[in-house]
């Protein structure tokens, strides 16, 4: 019998991940406040849900991929939350990048209903999610991970069990910190090369040849070669503003974790203040 999977949160990453479920034989029920991705996934065999609770009632494994900590709490708790509909013995996998404390709070709420919970943060981006080749950074007990493993393997090729509950969230914050610091370094070096009159293609060849620029960084830096009217366009600004807000949230979480761990992250603080410039967002208040 096919595993019953629920998926809540069908944004950029969530829809890409959930699109792998029905084609790989899972009995999938999906939900989002926006009906459009539900309709698109329904065309591929998934069932559109009517609420978070209804998806919870369906799910043996529930996946949650929403933007922020408050959204995770809203999806899972309360009379219309998914946990209210979940049966004992089922498991929740939180894919969102959130504070470790949020993971622990939601795990406590899940335990009250006999439901297991793991943090299963994702890294790799939408294109990798479309192909089902994500990497998962996981925290939680081994039995809970094993319940969710068949579903996670439908989404990704690498499952890294980082440790107990919350370890996946801590690992994701550390990984994302490195990503955003790399964005800052790549953008500033590109700007310097361009402003000093260098051929930027030659610059990119130089930093690729010595290994200083990764494939991910190169994809990011191509946005700096767009003409000014393309950068100023509404579609581009809408996209990068969304990315900026995510980066600011993730870096704020990393800095909060650092304070609790009594470690200084001065570079992270500087980069957090410059995400509008790094993403080319037209927001004078943030520049």
C-alpha cells in the first residue's frame, strides 16, 4: 500500500519537492493558501487538501515547507492545525529554515498526540528539487527518521543525520551563513573588476580556474551582468526582494544562535546589513 504523504507549503521549493510524490507512487495530499500550485500538482496525481488539519488527517508522513517560524506554528498547532488531525505513530518533517527552539516546541506539541517530529532542512535549490536530488540536514531520533526516510529519498539523494532534534536546523543556519558570505564576496569582487575596467568574462575565467568561484556562485553572479533596465524591472525586483527577506531572516537566526552559543560572527552581521545591495534590491533604506 502506498505511503500517505501530506505536504503543506507549495512555494518555490515546496511545489518542486511535492511534484515528485505522486509520480513516485506516494498517495499525496497537498495544501497551500494559494490554490494555483495545488491545481498544478493535482494535474500530476496529487490530491488538493482543504486545510492543514485535513492534510494531517491524510498523512502518515507530513512535510512542512513554509517561510518562517510563525508559519510553522500556524500550520501545526491549534484546532485547525495539522497535528489536530494526525494519528499517533505518524511523523512530521519540517523542511523550513527556522530556529532550533521552534523545532523543539513543535516536537513537544507533536509528542502530546503521539506523533514524531524531525527537522529535515533542505539545501540545493529549486532546480535540484525538481530532479529529486536535494540534500537533507536532519535532526531527530533514528526511529522517526526511518519512518520518514522513504519520503525524503523521493526528494533527495543525500540524507545527513546531524544529531538530535534541532541539529538539522543548526546545521542549516551554519550552511546558509556560508552561502550568504560567499554571495557578498562574489558580488564585491565582481563590482571591483567591472568598475576598474576589466573584462568581466576574463574575471570569471580567472576565479573559476583557481577554484575560488563555485558553480552556485557563478549562477548567482550572472545577475550582475544584466542590463540596468532588467535589474529595475518589476519581475526581477519582486524575485530578489523575496530572496533578500529570506536571507535577512536566516542571518538573523544565525546571529541569535551565535549569541546563545557565545560566539562572535562579525562578518555575518555586516553581510546581514548589506543583503539589499548584494541582491540588487532597489530599497534605499536597506542600502
